[in-house]
């Protein structure tokens, strides 16, 4: 696997093999940091004493899904290392934390609790959000932002739209993080309806904003009764916008307030973006022979 990815994609990777996903993550981390494995670590082939030594040296924050706040709560209970957590009582962990945390303990003990996902049919949610290059100070400006994101969200049928925004983190005396959840009358990919729903959040001066669409459905699998059909969806406006965007790039066409020429000044600055050698032909490095 490691050699095939390097040969076919050109990306160096490491491989961790274990009985559970959580242990496989740890095996992968060990393979990355120990040259002696050659990039591949089979967890069960390591002597038990060495495995316990590794788990004892690693903080619980190194575990997949354990963040800073959860680490502090575990530390209060005397659980500092991954080895400490692996020896904890799963039922006690469930009662004090959650079923998810109990599954992590069981996985550390060698019991698989996280099923394999061979193929993911669709996403649970889509988020469209960016920090602004310059703060937006007008209602028209935030209306334009929400219009752009509402248009981008029209690629999928959605039943719920959440709009959110936030002021700058560098101004602690003037903070505001409003959000609004808008249930839609039926699953829709209509950019007009999604844009109007996103406009439910408009005031103030913001440094960041975005929308999230949830309860997604594959397009084309739910045809409403004719009396409930939206005229814009019947004309396939969303399909038209998506087709033009795919052919000419994002920002090439806009609907209403999202009709942008030359790009707005709030667009996120990406002057220091690293070249995307492996995914964009026009960004491949050029080599000149002497």
C-alpha cells in the first residue's frame, strides 16, 4: 500500500495496522516517528512491553477525537496518558463522559467499536464559510456574502439552512456571534430559496460569516406534487448555475446580489497559498533543462 501510493500518486505515506481504528491511528503515528519501522507499523507484532511504554509516554490528547477540554477533565480523574485511559473502566467513562468516549476506551483495549465505512454515499452537511479580508460594515455587504454562499449551496437538496456570522476575535470588547436556523418548506436546491433563507441574518459589522445546510438529500430522488413545485426549480436555475460554474470557475456567474464582477474586496486573501502540484495542472512546477 505504501509503495503503491508513492508510485502512483507521488505522496509519501505511513501505514498503521491494528485490530481497531483507534489503535491503527496510534500505530500510524508510531510509524511516522520511528524510522526503524520503514513507514509501516503492525501493532500486534510489537512486544506488549514496548506498546505499553509508548502508550505511557503519550498524553490522552494524542488520541483521535480527544481535545483540550476533554483532556483537562480526564486529568482531574488522574488519567494523563493513553495507557491510563486504556486501563479505565469503560462503564465509568460512559457515565462520566459519553458513549463515544467509552468506545474509545474499548478500542484501546482491542475491541472494535467503530465500524468500517467502505463507501460514503453522501455528506451529512455542507458548510460555506470564510474569514473576510476586510470587515463588512454594511447590510448590503453581508447580503452579498449570504447570496454568494446561498448560490454555492444549491448543489444539493437541503431541508434546513443555518446562517451564522461573527465579529473579530481581536476585538474582545465588541463580540457578537449570531446565528439563525431556517427550516425550509421542503427539500430544495433552488438558489433563490436558499439565498432568501440565508438573508435572515443581516445586521452589524462582521469579520466572518457563512451558512450550513443540513438534512441533505440526493437531487432527483424526491419530486414534489405539481402544486408545490417552485418555479425556479422547474426552470432548473440551480442546474444552470452549477453547469456554468463547473465550466468557467467559481465567481463566473451570480444570482442577484451574488452577481460579482472582479470579486468583492471582502474575499479571503490567499496570496500565500501553497502551490497545488498534485491536483492542478496549471500549478505544476516547471523545470528548465540547462
